[in-house]
C-alpha cells in the first residue's frame, strides 16, 4: 500500500518477490544490495534459518531518487518459498504494490513454479488483490544452467496477462535490475492513474 | 478489499508528531514510532540517532503480523499488545486499528507506565486516522499526476 507523506515529501511503495523455494528471490535482493550505493539503500534484513533458507522474509529499503520533488522509496521484500511457510507468505503480501514472480528455469522445478504461481494467486485474493490487476513481472531465473526449459515454453506456461518476462541469472546480476525497473515502472504508472 | 493508500497532509503529520512527542515525554521513553501494519514508518519522535527506523518498522509489522496469525490459530482476533524486554532497552507495541504504536524505553521508564500512556493516546490516534482515511484529498496535487515516462526512466539512469 502506497504511503504518500506531503510533509516529508516521500512516497513509499512495497514490492514483493515471490516464487518457489530456492528459485533465487533472496539472491535478487542480495545483488541489488551489493550493487547499490550505501546512501541509496538501508540494511538488508534477512530472517533466515542457519542454512540460509528464508524463514520469514528478507527486507531492503531502496531509494530510487526524486520525482517531482518527492523522494521515491521502494521497500523490497521476499517471501519464504518453501511450501509449508504459507502463513508467512500471506502476511508479507499485505499492502503490496507490485509483485515479481521469480521462476526457476530448471526442468525439474516446473511443477514447483506452477504450484507457487497458483499459491500467489490464491494468497493475493485472500488479501483483496487480483493478480491480473496489480503491477507484476515474471522473471525467468537461472538461465545459465544446463537443464533448463526454453524461455518460450516457460512463458507459455507461466505468463498470466502479457506481463514483462525477463530472463535472469540473479547470482551474476543479469536481468536483476531490469526486473526491478519493470515492476517499479508499473507501480509508478499505477500511481499516475491515481 | 486491500487497504487504500495513506495520504498524509503536512498539518496532519505535525499533529501526529505532537501526539507522539507528548507520549514520549509522559512515558519517559527513548523513542516512539507510529508504523502502519504493512511496515511503513509514518512518524517517529525521540532519540532516533543512528537507529535504523525503516528496518525497525518493517520488523515490528512482521512481528505483529506473525503473532496476529498465531492469535487467529487459537481463536483470538489478534494480540493487541506485544512487549519485548531486553537487558537495557525494551519495546512495547500496541495495535491501533491499521497502525502500530511502538515505544522503545529503558530503565528510566517501566512497562506499566508505557502501557498506560500508550493506551491513553491510542484512542486519539485512532480518531485522527479515521479522519485521515475518510478525508477528501481532491485538492492535493498528486506528485504523480503529471509524471512522464521520461521522469520514470530517469530514476533508473
């Protein structure tokens, strides 16, 4: 949910990275964190298990710059991908302004992608949102691996509404900022509509 | 239905800050925050110093959301207050409608005092936010109304 403060001239928006377990949601955030100037971002908070699996969420505030005198800040969240953390995923979607679905391109993760996408639709609905109406981007991650499904086949299976589809290798940064830009642009365009 | 955006006028922001300042003084607290349930910091008062208030706001919302989820599993609507006691500093959070009132305090205060003072201002803050939610903002120029594609692109250049 967007928060516009006319006193401090700030706009805050919330973007959530969604997807199946180990698809690279945290890696996306980690790359953004590592490649952004410290003054433009806050801490990367990671509520993870001892084996670095996301337990609740990762969080990072990112300041993109000024639009018409208003500081534009995006709060980036990831959800825990593992199936049994569904209660946490629901909570994190509260107040979301834009969603990035990170799909794992590996053949053996196709079912997990579909299950997670279905889960996203369901959980958005619980919070009063419609996937077809909110700013949304599909990222096809892990394009550097050998056993991957073609981008066309993945898009045919996972694309919902003509949303931008971005091929990525989050560990090296390929496609990470393009994804963020694509979703942020849609969020700002929504704000323009009022 | 999803919550509508919060639009805060300058005057309303200063009124909220004044309520928080009084709460901070009356409860002898270090810092007082108002955060929305989605994790956005709305206002703060006190010894903020190097405190990472943005992260604190996000974690407070996560904390309340998680305990709220637990409450529902045992048949409660929510847990309206949460307290965390540390060796030196402690945190008290109370749920006020769609907002969270968070007070950080140390040995100069006590949990009882913070609870009492928080409760006293909760009604006032709730009333202020009812007014904010019901307000008419047609007179406010949306900073995004006249935004161009070039403006958006410039954020990423």
